[in-house]
């Protein structure tokens, strides 16, 4: 029985061998891989640099007493935060002594003028010497100078606001005696504002053209949220106003803020508010722009050529800007850039692009 079973197995094997079907093992066709892609073209790209900062007054001044005396009147706006108009009377110093000084100066001037006129008439008749006439002329000039000083001192007893502004602090009270040179108040201009914008030094090359020696002005959009509204103001920045912070090595650009009437009450931003800024820089020709996620770990990008094949290409990165990359290429044609991950793919495979 064992021999019979073994023989039967051999016969079955021989039969199966003769009945087997040959299989053609030719090349297997790999279907195209579907990947997301975008088409980018070389264009003239306007560079922007983003920054932020606090609004500060361009002009802030101290009101100083130019005469001594007792303060006998204060404007109701002379409080911290008070808003004042240009040429508004803010502080009055007792003027009694200065009125008296002016009256004396006027009398002395009239006397000196009469003496000078009499000396001239006598000189015409050779009844006085030239030296006496010269003395009378000098006395008249001295009396005239004293008169002008007395008039100025009287005018200085009233202190006016030099511009439309806001009172930062007031350093004087009603009835207080102030000396010449005393600080009375500090005010700043409401419509002459600036914002200091920190910019990394390497970003300056996107704003100013280093090959141009002359002064360069750039437009700035300053924007932020205030009083429940999204507001913005135009501004300008000057290349000559840049300064480098010694500690952070950041370059500070000083932007002058301009009026925006469309904001209604807030034609100028409040001093101290923190705002964002978008600085308009240089225009660079023939730059491509892609999403940052399209950049491979090896620094290349994945392209789809005219034959729908995948290929990897090195690029010359000009700038990283948030989630975008600006780069240059030897070819000035439209590029189809793969935005899907390609780390597991090999160059040369067929791609079915899904254009975003």
C-alpha cells in the first residue's frame, strides 16, 4: 500500500506538470500618482515687511515761564489728558509789575527821543558837539531796547498753546509763584505723530535700494483695532531715519503718521496705542512665489515637467515671507509645483496633477 500511494502521487505530479498554463511576466504598468500642484509664473513682486510699534508724539514740548510772578489764572483744560487748541490761553501770570515796567520804559523812550531830536537841532546850528549828539543817539537806542523788552515781558505773562495738543502733565497751581525758567506743563501735538518700527537688519534690503545714495521714502500702512473698530492710517518712512538698537541689533524705522479723515473722530491714532505696520518695499522682477510647504527637506522643490513626470529641482530662494517663499529660476516659464508631500516618491514617476 505505501508503494501504491507513492506511485499514485508521482503520476499525479507528472500530469499536473503537463497541464500547467504558462504566464507572461512582462513589465507591469504603474498608474500615475495623483498629487496636488499649483502653477506659478515669474512676475514683478512688490516686497512688504511687517512690523509693529507704539504711537508716540513727533513733537512734545515743555511750557516754561519766561517771567516771574504769581499764577492768577489757569485754563480748565490745564489737566493731565486735557485737549487744547493752538493759541489757546493756558496760563496767566500776574502782569501788574510788568505793566508798570512798560509805562516806565515808554516814558524813558519818549524822553530819550526828545533829547535826541533836540541834540540834532542844536548840531545843525553848531551849538553842540558831535560827541554829545552821539551820546543822545545811544541813549535813544538803549531806551528803545528797554521798551521792546518791557513789551515782550508783558506778553510773556500769558502762556499760549503752540499747537493743537494734549496736556501730558501740569506742574503749576493757581496762586503759585513761579520763577523764570520754571516748567509749567508738558504737552504734545495731536496731529504730528510717529511710530517706531523694529525691523531685522537683513530685512532692510527688501525695503531700501542700497545702490541708491539719495534719500528714499517708502509708504507704510499702519492699522489696528481701537474703540471696537478696525482702523488704519497712511504713513511714510524715510531711509535716513533708521537707527540700530545696540542691545537687540534691530534697526528702527521712524514712520510719520498722516491724517485719515475716513476714520471720523480718530483721524489720528491715540498716542500710546500699539499698531501693526506693513512697509512697502522694493519691486523685484522675475520672482516665483509658492507655499512654504512645497519646499522639500533637501531644499529642492518637486516639479511636473511637460511629460507629466516628477522631477526635483534646486531653487535660489530670495526670501521667506510668512507661509510663502519667493525664489528665482533660470527658466522664465510657468512652473507646475507639487504641493503634496513627495518624500516617499522617486524622480521620474508619472504624476496626475490636481491643480489647486
